């Protein structure tokens, strides 16, 4: 492995770790900044509340509290959730897998639809390509918030798919999980497939105008080979670069879909934690979310570096 | 200057929506908060021009009669068509008859969906427009400062911008919103939301403006302006920032739909506007409740409105000048 690549990978990994630290710290600071705390919703006397705050360490100055939390977090102890009275890492462990499952399947589905569609619209004219282009343009305007409602309506009207939730048993058969996964996954994947299609289409069109492709054509390459081999390779780079951005889009979309469709994931948990001012749970969720995000971006960066070694050179 | 047809269509659509929001008082058939106890989940009553006997007549609607209160079953009363009249009872178009007219049906409290939709357009689009303008302004200032000054300030500002942009936007908005008191009055919600959106949205504009200003400031015309004594502020405002205006317009087309969605999401989860101020997100909250969707699919009207506005903005932004095209850049939308 070339040294430039290793240095690039190390730098990016450190950056990802820094992001996780910063995001969870910022989330914690924001919750502390907010008026009220986890106890303000409970009916209790001022003395009892003060005693409880002292017991939970909520009355300590922020920096003391933060230092204590950081010290424990490094040892992977993220504290107790004030709302659920359970360790934060247990709560997150139950949820993060669901979000990763939803996000990864949505990303995969969007790729499976978007990439071929983009190659089609980028390389051809005709009714089929026009149709794909039109559908894609319309889907670009329909965010997950809207798609999830429309899909729910479809589920309620036809009864083909369950309306929300994740089934009785999370560990139930994979067919059962897939049935529940279908709609939330589609709700995120459809708008994203449109984004991928638009970019892939433009990249293929540019690639087909590239001198190397024209040279291949002059050598007598077949049209299919030109598009699916030469142009596809050239168009790989901008599309891989897009995935670094899409990971964030997936997480945003997943938040909305988890709440509309009652998918028990990290987004819904983060929301609950924020509203309950559950300090440690917020910080834990932020750390887990940032970890998902950074891992996705890192994977995309490394894939890009493999596809185009030039990106490992410092700009 | 003539617009390409797609952009013209988008601009026309946006104009219609803006006019509907501005003229909400005229368009709403009933006060948006009025509850019709006998018309809970009443279906839409489309205007007709052909009556039950197949005869053509001036536009009219059939009144609804509640047949079964428990099952919420309504029947059209074919015997008494109500003619539609222009400018009657303070509304642009109203039905003339004993029974109320609900063009888009009613919600679970018996409120007219159309009235709430046009009222909600004011709140939802108002916040989004204000926040877009604010984010562009803040982004332009930060970007101009960073691009012009360079050095540490540049590094610091752009690092902050990159950090915010790398995070999923909805979480940034959510976390910032949660730092404000959870329960707020209507006006406070409006300003809090706008402020939160501006804080989440400025980096997008700042990044691009910085790139333009940093590139343009070494050009001959900037040099010339400086040499005849133009000060920093004048140079930025009169010479450098105008070079970024096309790019700023492109950013607006990304920010506005994102903010409309952010409002809808926040109000949907209960951190945005609350009753009785209608907003599109709040209306969607009603639609998401229990079996409302199966019983009253017309409650999805605000989802349609959101898609329509985003579609219109996308139309306007399509085929933009190739120089301002953000392709391949790490631009992201806010959802």
C-alpha cells in the first residue's frame, strides 16, 4: 500500500474521531445551555429536586460534569439515562442496529435504482430515458417526510404492508423484518435514487465527451462497451464523492422516517432524549450518530482514494 | 430577458403559491380555527359543473349530510346543489346555501383544511423565506470576511462552516431548537425557528461566497479599484460580492426547500408551531395521528403543498447558467 494512502487514511480516521468527540461535547453543552433539566417536568418539592440533582451530579458546574463524563466515556461507560434509568450504551445498542439496517438498505436500494437509471439517461435519448428523467426530477421534489406519508397511505389503503413499527419481535424472522423494513426503506431511497440518478447522468454525459472515450470509439469499440465500461469507469469518481454527502442525507431522512413510521431507531431515541433533557442520553446518541456518519464518510473517502489516488495528495 | 419555459413555469407556480399565502384572508372560506362539530373528517367537496341528471350548469357543489356520526359517514345531498358565488361573504369564492363548503374537507376537529392550508402557507413559507434571506446574508458576510481577510480568520470560519455542513442538517436544527425553551408563544416560535435555520444554513452560502471573493480579489479590476482608493467595504460591496450573486441565487434554491422541510419536521415532532397557529408541519402532525390517514387521506394536503413548492423551486433552479452549476461540488440538500 502506498505511503500517501496510509497517511491519508490515518489523517481521515483521526478527523472522524475528532468529529465524534466534538459532536457529543457540543450536544452536551447545548442541553446544559437549555433552560430546565431532566427533573423539571417532575412534580417534586424543591428540596427533593435539589437532593436528586446532587445525587445525579446535575448541579455540578458544566466543566466538572463534562470532565467526569469524558473520563467515563473513554472507558465506554456513557452514564445512566435519566429518563429510562438504564445505562445509555444499552439503550443505544438496542436502537443503533435498526438505524444502520434502515440506512444501509436505503442506500443500497437507492444505488441499485439510481446508478443504472443515471447511466441510461446519461447515454441515451428516447421515450424510456425521458420517462426516467421526468420521474427522477419529480422525485427530487418529494422529500422523505412526504414519501413516508404517501407510502403510509398506500399501506393503509392496500393492506399489503404493515403501517409502521418493526414487528412484534425485533429478533423475529428476517422475512418479517423485511416486510416492516420495505416502506421506511423506500421512503428514504426514492428521493435519494433521484439524486444519484441526476449526478450519474451528468457524469456519464461528461465522460462520453472525454477524449479517451472518443479514442475508444475511433478504435471501433461497441456502443455498449463504450458506455458500460469506459464511461462508467470515468464517471465513478464524482459519484463516489457523492456518497460522503449522502451518508448525512440518509441520517436526516432516517430521523423523519423513524418518527413518521415508528421505526425504533437512533433518530427517534435522540428526539426523546432531547425533549426530556436527558443529558447523558443526548450525548450518547450524538456520539453514536456521529460515529455512523464518520464511518460512512470515511468509507466513502477511502473508496474515493482507491478510485483516484490523486485525492491522497494534500491540496 | 426571457426565461426558458421550465424556469418560467416554476416562477409562475411560486408566484401562485405566494399569492395564495398573501391572500389567505380572501381565499379561506371559513376562519381557520372554526370547528364544525357536525363535520368532523368531512371529505372534500369538489366544485362541479355537471349535475346528477347530466345537465351542464354554472359551478356548484353538493352539500354534505352527516348520515352516521359514529362511522363519520357523509352523503351528498343531490337534491339541493349550492351555487358557487364570487366575492360573497368576504371570500373570493363561496358556496351559497344552508350547509358549509369544505373544498378540501375537514380535519379531526371539523376545521376547514383549505383555510388552514393557505393560513399555514403564511407561517411555513414566511419562516422559510426569512431564514433563507438571513442565512444568505450571514453567509455572505462570513464568506466575504473569510475570503478577503484570509489567514487565521479564514481558516477558523471555514473550519466551522465545514463542521456544521458535515452534520445531518435536521439534527443540527433539532439540537439548536432543543436548546431554546420547549414551549414558546407563536411569535417566539417564529423568530426562534428563523434564528435556528439561519445558524444551520449559513455555512452553505459562506463556503461559496468565500471561494468567489478569494478568487476575485486578486483580479485586475479589484486591484484597479483599490489603487484609486476604494476602501475595503466599498470593494467588497460594490466589486467583489456582485460577482457572487449568481451563486447566491443557486444557494437560495437549495436553502428554501430545506427550510420549508425543516419547519414541517420540527412542527411535526412538536418543537415548532403549536395550535392554534396553523402551519404545514402542524397539519401533518394531525395526519399522522392514529388512523387519521386511512380515514381522511385529504389531510395530506400540506404534504402535497410542500412537494409543489419544492418542485417549483427545482424548476426555477434547473437550467441555471452553467457557471453557477454546483455539480460535483459537495453541495447538499437539507433533507
